[in-house]
DNA sequence: TTGCCGATTACCT
DNA sequence: GGTAATCGGCAAC
């Protein structure tokens, strides 16, 4: 049970619940048969049509955001600032284009290979940001739209129980000041006192 | 077609 | 604290 890959049904639920329950789980990208992975320590929920911070706000449907309109349980990967990728898991169903952004990982398997992908002095800097973790795990646009039940990219359950309420910090999302009142909503979730959370 | 800006990061003072 | 890098989306022209 601890090493189970989350099935599609896990993702086709309330987005905030998925964002919270992803904390502590292991994100795995298999590259040339090698597992590059980290524990998810920070997430953000993006709530679709009525969320001004969400790429699908108001039903916007462009080439970039198309993957958000897939069924829950697919990857949404996009390029930001012309140079960094962001990795999201799509949630709910095709009429609710919502997603969870993975913002930081605690490095887990094959850290040496990850450090070749993204040279840093200290492990704590390897994947403590959404663009950084994509570089470390070699995640890019090729994975956009991929199903999350393997064999290339998936999330594994690491423990029988999800984190307790008291172990999770909820705060405003990063970098969405343009979203007005929605920028103030507590839709960023991180593991309390975890040193691998982004700055 | 042009111009501005972004779910970021690294490097500067 | 500030800013450059670099490109796709989108509104304005």
C-alpha cells in the first residue's frame, strides 16, 4: 500500500483536497529507466473558471492551457517567463479545468542525477521552486497532457495516512498579485517546518 | 503585427 | 532591495 501509484480517481476530486493530500507523496519521473523523484512539500490549488489566477479563468482555452481541460489525472506542463517549466496535476473533470501546481520537492531518489540536471551547491536548493523541480526531474513540455498513472510520470503514496491538519500551512499563492481578491485566498499548502519549501 | 506581461530564477548592489 | 533572461498569450493597434 505505501508504494501504490495514485489512480485516476484520486485526482477527480475537489482540488483543494487533492492539493493537501499530495503533500508528503512522492513525485516520480522515470528517465532512461532511472527514477528521479522527490517528496512533495508545497502545492497550490488553481480553481478554474472563477479563479482570476487560473489560466482557465472565464473559460479561456488556448493551446497552452488545453491540458487543463483533460480529465483529472493528467499532467499540465507549461512554459513561464520564456525559460522555466511548471508542473501541475489536473483535477476534477473536463467541465472543471482545475489543477494543482507542484511548487517544491524534497529530493529523494537518484539525487546525483538530479544534480547533474541542475547543478547546485546544496540539496536544499535542488528543487525548492516550481521551475527548479522541473529542471531537476527533467520535466518539460513533452510531458504536457501525459496520464499520471505511469509508466513515465506518476505520484506514489508514501504512507498509510495523509498529513494531519496541524502539519499543513495554508497561505496565499505566490506570484499572482494580478488576481485581485483571489490573490488573497489561502490556496498554497506546505508542510510545516520543512526546509525544502520554496522561498 | 506590436507591445506588454507572466503560477520564475539567478545574480547584482 | 532590483533586474535581466526569453518566449507564448493576448489585447491593442
